[in-house]
C-alpha cells in the first residue's frame, strides 16, 4: 500500500506561552497537524486519506474534485494524485479564469498533474443537483472518476477527522479549528471526550455552516455527535481575504513563537481565540487547544 494511505503518527501537541492568553488565566496549546504529512498537511490528509483508500479499492481511473482559485483542497488532491499515480481533475469556480494566467495555487495543481476545468459560478453553485453534477463531470471528462466533494467533506472524511478528536481526548477543555466546509469540525467533535467542546471559527461569512455540520454528522454518524459551537464574526471580509491587520497579527504571532502561520485559515483561528480570550469568553483556568490545519 502506498505510504500516503498508511496511518500517520499523532501530530505534535505543544504549549505556547502567550501573554495575551496568560493575562486571562487561559492556557494555549497548538496541535501541529500541519506536520502530520509532508505533502498533505493537517485536515487535508485526514479528510483525503479515507476517500483515497475508497477510490483505490473501487479501481477508479482517477479523482475529480471542486474548489475555488485559491483552494488548499485542490492542491492537496493534486499532490495526492501524484503520490498515488492517479489522474486528477479539478473543477474550478469561475469560467472567466480560463483565459488568464494561473495563480500560484492553480499552477501548483497543474504542476502536480491536475487537469483544470473552469466552470461558471452559477453551475458551480448548483453542483449538488445530480443533473448539474453529471453534466459538469461529463464536460470535465471525468464521468468515471471518483468524486471527492468541495473541501473533501463527506461521511468518509468525517471518520478521518474523528481520529483527530481521539488524539486530543483530555488535551484541552476547548478544541478550536478554523472552518471552511465544516467537515473537520464535524468529525473532530465526534472524537473528543465527554466534557470537551469543539469550537469552529468560520473563514467565510454567511451563517450557513451549522446546518451543513448537522447534515454531515447525520450522514457519517446517523445523528448529532459531540459538543460543538461556532464563533462567527471572524471572517475578515471573506475567504482568502487577508487584510493588513490580520497579516500583522499573524506576523507578530510568528515572531513571538517562531512558528509559521498560514493566513487563510490558521491566522483567523488564532485571531478569534485571542479576541475571545480578551472578551472573557473563556473562564480562568481554561485550556484552549488550537488545531493548526495547514502551513503557508
């Protein structure tokens, strides 16, 4: 079996001494899931590995998935395809991008062998409709490929992320993670011990994640699993938006602790936890564990 499909050792858990948390009696731990796999860091490996095993077992000729122009998930799927020797197709939101030079993210996908198919934003929004999905796959030349949903979040992925929660049993009162599609939080919460709470920080505004997480847990576990809540209001203008104040915060965190801070997800998570601590959202004596899901 290819190494990319093998179980990985538990990623490191470290404590950081940060005065912004210590001043309020809050202990901050970082779950360095960005180190869990050299090419598929963090929640990308945890969500992709079960789907990759299923694709190989089914004998599918390749993988097809979906994402925006800056999608970490597209890059991870492209890398996984290269490692496994599977062809990959990425259906990218925004047909207007087809005639433009590839950005660094999409260029990385292409370098790893992913064939990119650009589609209209309207069709992309409707990809959950079976007829629209079938047409998109046919247009992308991927009708026989194994379909991995946007962000990698499906029932198999949640079982992979549940292992993350199990690794963190007893390791923090609140375990926090940044959320895109909600799959990581949905699985994480299911794996934590009773008395622990999972906290999700959405990186997109809109308030839609709660229903999505409940739906994902119903598909994966048959109903609600674990104690979880969402901390809205920390999207900083939306996905892939990194205003100067957020970038400055991340650079300061890097300088204080000598750790790289990924800007799209992890910076928003850490910002939210600092702001919540400052506001008194965590009682004195609380241990907060932040899951570092990716690296710059």
